[in-house]
C-alpha cells in the first residue's frame, strides 16, 4: 500500500515537473513536432480521417499512425492547443517512469540478492524512476509531440508485462504485453522491435532459467505474436492496397534517410548526452559492479539496445529506451552508496553550464518572466552534486528541478518562434501557405488549423486571397517560384523573432555568425540573431 502510494505520489509530482510550460508557444520544439506531430492530427480533423493520417493533402505513410490517432483524439476532446497535443507525450513519459519503478523493484529482488528486504526493493523502484525523471532525455522529449517517447514507453511496458508473464503465467499479462507491443509497432515499427527485443534478449541471456517457460509455452507464444501483429499488419496491408506506390516511396525514403551501414559513434555520444547529469554515475556503476549479475544484465541490455544504432544515421532521441538500464544502474549504486564524487561532478558540468549560459542571455537581453528562478535552482543543483557525500533524494530533486525550470520557464522566456497576435488574426478563415522554413512554425497549433506547408509552390498554393509566410532567408526562392507561376504577392505584415532551425535549441537565424552573437551581446538585444518573417498576400 505504501509502495503504491509512493509511486503514485512520484508520478503526480513528475507530471507537474514534465508538464511545466508545455502550453508555451515559445517553448522547446523541433521540426518533427511543428511540421508533423502537431499538424497531422489537425489535418486529420479537417478531412475527418482516422485510419490513414494525412499532411498537406497527401497520406502520411513514413511512420505508422498510432500517435496521430491519439493526437487527434486529444484535440477532439480538449480542443486544438499545444497543451492538448503535448500532454500525450507527457502521459507516455509517466508510463515510462512507472515501468522504471517496476523494473527497479524487480531487479532488486531477482538480480541483486544482497537487497533482500521488500522495503529496499520498493526504494530501488522509486530511485530508478527518480533518476530517470532527472535525465536530459526525459526532460526534453516528454515536452514535444513526437514519436520517440511514446514508442519507448509502449515497448518497455510490453517488456515489463512479458517478463511478469515469464515468471508467473497469466493470460492478462501476456495479452496486455501483446496489445502494448502492437501499439508500439503502430508508433515506430523497427524501433519498437529493437527496444522490446534488446530488453528481452538481455533478460534471457542473463537468466538462463527463463528459457524453459519460454520454450514450453509455445501455444501462448503464438497467441502473443498473433495479437501483437494483427493490427499493424492489417493497417500496412490496407494502406498498401490503397496507396501502394506512396507506401513504397515512403519506405525507400526512410531507408535512404537512415543511411544503413553508415557506421558512426553517434549512438554512444547520444546516450551519454541523454543521460546527463547521471551519465558517469551510471557508467561507473556498471563498471564497478561488473562481476555482479545485475550489472551484467544491465550492461548487456544497454549494449544490445544501442548496437543497431551504430549502423544508421541516428538522432539522440531514438535512444530514449536505452536510458532504462542506465537509470537502474544508478538506482542500485545509490542504494549501495557507490556513487563517487568525480562521476557526479563531471556529469553535472554540462547541464549547469547550459543553465548558466541561458541565465546570462536572458539577463543580458532583459527578458521578463520567472526565468530568474533558474539561477537559484542551478546553484542548488551544483551544491547537491558537488558535495563530498551525496544524498540520493537531493540529487534526484535537484536534477529534475533544473530541467523543469530550464525548459519550462527559462527557455520560453527567450521568445523563440514567438508569433504576434496580428499574424494569428490575419490567418483566421483564410488559406495560408507556409513556405520553406516553415515560419511561423507554431501558427498551425495556435490557429487550430493544419495550414499548408510547401517548398515547391503550385497554382493552388498561390490562389487569390492566400497568405504566404516566408522567412527573409527564403524570399529569393519564393520570388523565383511565384514569378514562374505568374503572381506577385504583396507585403501585408512582417515581424522579427528568434526561430527554430530543425533542432529545438538552434534558434539563431540561418547564416548567423560569431560576429552576430557578439553583436547580440554588445547591444543587449537578440535582434542580430533574429529572422525576419514576411506575411504576403496574393491579390485577387
């Protein structure tokens, strides 16, 4: 009972920590969110489409539809807004934290026999969830309506139920695992296979006795596979029958984008970045306990989950699920009291330096709001992480607070992707084309309409009465295309703002140099780094 209350309390606190600022239009975002994650559910609503997602008038087939279904359901229920969309990923982050708590408790009792008490096992679970909550990856990816957090949570939840079924066979656990795996496959198929498969294979290699129930329950295994594959296969076959050429082109594009057999160390660098500030504590724990069963299992799990990503082009966010074995290693090390000061201090430096740099920019540019809270939070974080003797609770709380205040209050104060109210008003009830960039990136979410994004214009994109939004950097390309189409849009409005350039934290205008950054500091203004966004109108 107490364990359940503690887990529930942690999840409620985590919801507040992760959700802080998700409603802010100037908060952390990324191209896959503002170009796809937020717009696809809006276009599905406009077309009244459920089964097959659409974007810019075409079926969106590069990724399966599950998160877009949930995005539309959330918009239909709560109304289109940033908070309604991003709450979906916050919910999946909470699911992942719940899985972490369960895994911490299970690992403490099954792989670490020196933790024999039930109270110690519960504490190991809470520590694991707390560590995971304070990692860079969870803090950033839970705030954006993208696919990586959901697929990690669903596949890990499926693994947890499957592990439970291996040790105590119950149809409810097996069918639950199959349903969760089906949802993961319908979110990001190959990644779901890697996440679930790596965890399960590591478990079976570490605990050979589990092969026996695996091999003796073949009928149940067939039922598991049938349930897990039924809906993903049905969706794929139906899409192939309707849009076979587009599906083949989408698959070919995805293979090219991933750059198969392009060997790179980026996965190793990425997981260290995602796990900050806990990275070196976790790696030290795995090394120092390498002769113990639990550390071997976690190291094997980590290695198997990362291995495929050394051979493709990878973004850090693909590795969210690989944070689980690192969080488990940290929790068991904290409980055993084996967290050296050097590992804590080294891991704390990058987040603290980023927080300090953010504070300096906000102070220099005289931004308002509650961003100043980041300064005392950073000081508290450094005090906790640089003490000679660590306190587990203080480490967890300070790390979670640093990321929450940094992403939830301080970063939005920069004004990245700010959209003037006049632009939202101008776009109401009118056709809008977002050219290239696109900017204003979050206008679709703020206006509750998918709008249209295009890098190559057609006659429909420049129909009379259409508004065209374009960054100053892209005006030359726009002029060439509109001239070829025989139209000359006239200026209606313009504004300047820091704008996202793919990555959420790259907000200087395209082509900005070190001299521009120096000018922004010297003039106490972000103006030298801002993009100019033009709103043009195609006259009737």
